[in-house]
C-alpha cells in the first residue's frame, strides 16, 4: 500500500504531533514508514532452476517500509510490505528463463535510496562433464574426481548401474571414485548428480582396472595427483577461478577437511589466516560449533593424505562472538608452534568436535575453478602442492576437484606464504571486442622478470577472430603483438560462458625490468567477442603480498579510456587481477 505521499501536509503534521508532541519525548516512526536506506540480509530462495514458473520471493532485511520495492536487476517488481524486516515480491516466469545471476535489492520510493544487492543464482540442470575415467591397477591407490557444470551446490552423487570394482567407492558428496581395487574389472557405470534444487544430470562412463601384469605404464591414470613442476618460473596472478565454494566441517555429512600444501619456507609457524562462513544458512548452523585445527605431516603415499603425525593443534570456538571481518577472516594462533621445512608437504586438517556437530557447524571457503582440464596456471587445485581433501563420515580422504584453498601462513620471522585471492568477479565480466579491451597494468618489483609466453583465462562468446595480445610499455609503445587462434578457446553462450586457459608464446624472451611499468592488453576485432573477469586480492583482510600478485591490477577500456574494474557498486577498483601469468618457458 502506498498512502503516505497522498496524505496532505496538514494531516501529516497532525499525525506527527499526536505521535511526539503530547509526551515531549522521542518515539519510533510509525510502522511501515521510513525515509532511510534499507539493508538486505538474505533472500529466499537464493537459487532457482532456469525456467522456474512465477514464484514468491521473500526478502529479509532492516529499515523496510511501505515505500520499499524489491528490484530484480534494477527493475521494480510487484511488492508486498510484510513488516519492517520482511518484504515479498512476485517474480514473473519470464525473468527466470535463462541461466545467470540476478541481483536483488530494495528501493525506497520516497528517499530513492537503494539497498545493497544480494545475488540470486538461476541455474541450468547440472551436467556431468567428465567424459572418461582413468584406467587403474589392482593394488594401486586410485582416485578419479567427477566434474559437473551448471546446477547449484551442494551436489549429491549416485551410482545407478554397472558394477564399481571391488575396493573402490563413490563418495556421494565429492563425486570422487577412490580406493584400492582388489580385482581386475571392465565396467560401464551409470552415474547421476543431483543439485540442491533437486535437478539431475546423468552419464555413463567406462572404468577399467587392469591386473598388475597388464597394467598400463606410468602416466596412464593411476589417479594420484601430479606435482607442479619447479620450473619454469611464473609471474602474474597465476590463478584461474570462477567463484567461492564452501566445504562444510561436520554438519549433516560429518565432514573432515584438509588443506594440502607444500611449504615454501622453513621455520616456526605461529599463525594461519583462513576464510570462514560461520553465519549463513546452508553454510553454517547453530552456534557454528567447535572446530579443531591440526597441522599434519603427509603420509607419503601416492594419494598424499594426512598422516597420523600431528605437529600442532588449535581449537576454534565462539566464532560468532567476533565482529566482522574477524569472524570471516579468522586467525589461528598455535600455542605450540610447529616447525615446517621448505619443500615438504603438510596438511591443515579441520574437524568438528562439537557435542552436536550435525547442528552446530561452519564452512571453510575455497576458490573454485570450472573447466579445470587442459592448460593450467601455476596455482591450481588437484596437485600435491595444493588441494582440498574431504573425508565424508570418517571415510577415506578424497580430493575435491577444482577447489583451491584460501589460506596464509605466517612464520616466526614474519615471512608469509599461501593463496590470498578470495573472490572471482564472474558476475562482472568485460568484453574484448572492437573498441573494448582489457589489460593488466603492472610495475615490476624485485628482480628482473624473464618472459617467453603468457597465459590468459577467457571465454569466447561469438565470432572466430583471434584474441590479440599486446605487450607494451606503460606509455603504450609496443614491445610485441601477436594473437591466440579462436580454436584455442571453445565458443560458448554469452548467457552461460565457459572460461578456458589459452597461451601465446612470444617471438623471443623479454626481460621486464624492476621499477618499470608495463601493460599486457587483450583485444579482438569487432566481429568477435571474448570476455574475462578478475580475481580479487584479500589485501583488505590481512593477506600479504606474498599470497597474491602485488605488482598490478586489472583494467578495461571504455569510451577510449582505461579504468579499474567495477564490482559491488564500487568503480575503478584496483584490488583485482586478470587471470593471467607470464612464464619464462614458451
């Protein structure tokens, strides 16, 4: 109901007198009337399947009133005022017919102020993207993570048909087939994935387990992780990721989590910084519980799981008593600091030890990369150097494919290391087409940087022109220009882009000098469109320059000028980097 604006000034002031004048004291404004700015805390539902019929959206927040209108990507929707903390809006079906992200906010019609925006995910049904399973061998540890695109996490995996070889199991939460086969087999498995919206996807995959005498030679797929090579060296953000992804500790699934990492420094570890979700429905429950964090050595097996050797222990409790951002970016301070050795593999293990772990629990945040096959940057999941492992209900550890731990280690001498990117701006892509381009602008710190090639993570959404790469000095003078053929980046739909890594090798090796500024520019002809988005550095939350690329930031060209990215209502941001890297090898 919208009556306030039609009330005459005389009646309005009479009402004010009746409300305040008789007592001479201050009272709250009348219910349902507010001129202030609203704040949205959550929406329900926060994810829907594409093609959903018209539905009612519930918006919870503060400072809501009769003048409040729910907006969907900035467009007002039919809104009903329920209370100062709740609105409902009827969302028509035509807004939900395609996959994407909608931004839900509240507009006050009187003050014309708009609240913060909450994302609403519109998802196509999940699709199993794994097309083949690696071969295995009797008596050898096996791990094959299944991949999925579309849908809304969390996912549940099921085995529908065929026989899983004896000794192997399918983890229903991670979608990983793992274990040690006890007999040879050749079976076609019918597999299904179900997302949180109860949408499903299916696939039939062949799994072959050979006897020891006929097993394939090394490299044919034993399932053990590969080690990131120590050479070549890399320079840049070196990370490809689409979004944040949570993993629950405890909860209904009784999960344990391990961050596997290879230490880069030797010394006494005094503190770890981690990224938590302790207070959002679906990611946490109750009072967030009590979590035990331990540092373990590696077991030395091909699967590289945590050993039983514990180097340090910390108990995390009462997280909700902390204010923001401390409750999300949590500092673990070991009372008995462990000694780490550079080059060795360790595990940071999270276990819910609450008396009621299925009710009181929280989640840890990781970056997540879709389409993680093929060319990779030097920071990527699923390696011995970096990975997230999950133990479901006390079962064997299994790699969670595509998950990249967010963490920072601080040693006694002040040295830090880790992975300090904490957000992917996938909902704010910028095009590379015609007069629109993107670049990373940077000034080299430290020693000389030798570059022989460059990798970029991008999507191609139309056309077949190549993606042009320009390495230039900060004044725009050209060092080298070349192109990446369109065939290196498979075409995808603009409404559901798929991002891939592609590489360009320079004609010669260049040396980038300390203190000197450069740009690497990516552009395309107007008859084709590529797009990309940055990953955000955690510099505002305690992550140090050793955990991200400190030398530059991402920019895009608009109306003939360059500007930093726009995200979360903030323009010209300098805390994001393109997903790119230079390498000293072609």
